[in-house]
C-alpha cells in the first residue's frame, strides 16, 4: 500500500468499534477477507501492530489507540473540508468586492445587498462608494469584482467586461421648500440655466454638460452624493440636479420638480469581468436576477454574444 487513504482510517475505526473482523466488515458493506487484508497492509504501512487478534476479539494496541485518535480527527477534518469545498463551489463562502455610486443605494442595491447578506452570510462582502469613473477603473484594475455606476465603463480592458443596465432614470430638480420653484410639478431647462446649481461630480464631468448652453456648471457646487445634493438644496445653496430616484429621500424641507423637456440620464449599469468564474460572483448575480427581473434575460444575451463567456452562463442561473 503506497499510502494511507481515508477508507483505511474508516476500516480501522470500524474494527475498533466492533472488535471483530466479521462484524466490522458487515458494517462497512464489504467481505471479511478484504478487510483483514487492508488492516494488515495498514499495519505494514504504519510500521506498527495496531490490533491484537485474540480468541475473544480484536482490540487496539497502544499504538493502535494513538493511531485511532488521529484517525478520528483526520476523518472529521476531511468531512469539514468536503463541506467547505461544497460551500465554496456554491458561492456560500469567499469574498465579493462591490463598488457603487451613492444613488444606487436608493434602488436597486438595498434589496440586492440585503438579500445577498441573508442568503450568503458567510461571504465577506466589501462595499465601497465610488464615482462611476473610479469604480470602473477599480474594476478594470482588478480591485473590484462588481461595479455599479452610471453609464458603461470606458478605458483599456472595457471590452472584457460584461455591462448590463439595472435601472433607468431621468433628470429631476430639487429645491428648498422656500425656493420659488417649490410647489411646481416641473421646471424648464432655460429656467435652471439662470440658477446656481448643485450637481454630482459624475454629472458635472459628463452627461449634464451637454444640457446647458452656455455651460453654467463651471460655477456649480459639486456634491459627493445625492444626499449632499438634497442637503445643499435645502440650504438654498442652489437647485440640485440628480436622478429621479432621489425622490426616495425622505425630507420635509425639499421639493422635487421634473425637468422639461425630459432628459434621460445614462442608465445605472452593473459591470463585472467576463472571465471571472468565481462562484461568489455567480451567486451575487443570481440574487440580482431575483431582485431585478429584467436583468436576467439581458445578462444571457450579453454573455451569449461575448467571445470570452463560453461556459459562464450555467453558473449564472438563479439558484
């Protein structure tokens, strides 16, 4: 016998329990001669006599007792290893690094993160709020596993990402309840152009610049997130501009107006590396599918068209 295998440990433990080759073999579901042969081979491999064969039964020697103590521990560890391997393969353990913009915490991330925490409590979930461009850069650099931002990632390596829309938005304005716009259902872009504005860094650096001529964003207050936009608007620091999901902010000192004509913002997008075969990522995407029903079909279509996605689709199914 070239090495000691798990079955040899089980054979020795069964023999110690039943103290009889016949009864031990029956409990193991094998014939008695093979059990006798394997126990003898085990003793040769260990280099010690592990059992005394007597007319009254088979009993462990001192060496056997020491061996059996380790054998029990080894089998217990092997069972734990099997359980841990299964959990890891199902995405129940491990780590997931998620970067996101603040507005995604209004919807849909609360439902997604909450459900993932409940169903995968042993996964170490690292959460980091980042601007869209920073989240994309971190994902491309391998510092994140999933990025949620506004608009598709750009830059070297973006072609190796799967990016799927998870939420649509249009632009709204938020003002203090004492502002002249308060009480109005909508406000026109021409009116906004004459007001001091409060915008996010994402908006100021990209999609809102095309909305105004001339550009009033040069003097706009730049906020870190939508809660800061709402807070500055409440302070009469300016008219805040942000996604429609800002309406979910519960404050009694602000008022929301639709912007006319309606201006659609870049979609909220979720991105991940198509070559990432992590079971934890697959488990997270399954939760996204369950909480965002429209996402599943889009993911399937995107993965089917991506040359590096071969073999990935089955892992992304809802569990």
